[in-house]
């Protein structure tokens, strides 16, 4: 089933679904969007407490390879 998402770069309709992998230490395997400016704690980790966090959906344009990212469901 083809979606109707339109590429914001070239206008092509029907973007390819995918995801952006995070393979760093202690990673969940996918990236997340966190509301607000990045604040780092004592050990250099991002402070997340009390901030809304959402999963990121990624779509790639089959014509120009531009990526579109959407913050969707709560992570």
C-alpha cells in the first residue's frame, strides 16, 4: 500500500518507510525526539527527566533520496 506523503524537497508522492538506527552504547536500536534544548548531565548523558519523548518515523523519497522525519508515538 503506497502512502500519500509528499517529499518537501522535490514533491514526489509516495515515500518509502524506514527508520534511523541508533547502535551506540545502551541504545534501544532506534532514535527518539526529546522536547527542549539539549542539556547534559555530569557524565555527558542527555537529561530526559520530565521531558516528552517520541519515537521518530523516517521516510525516504525514491526520486531524490531526501529524508523526512516525523515524531510520532510516545516512546
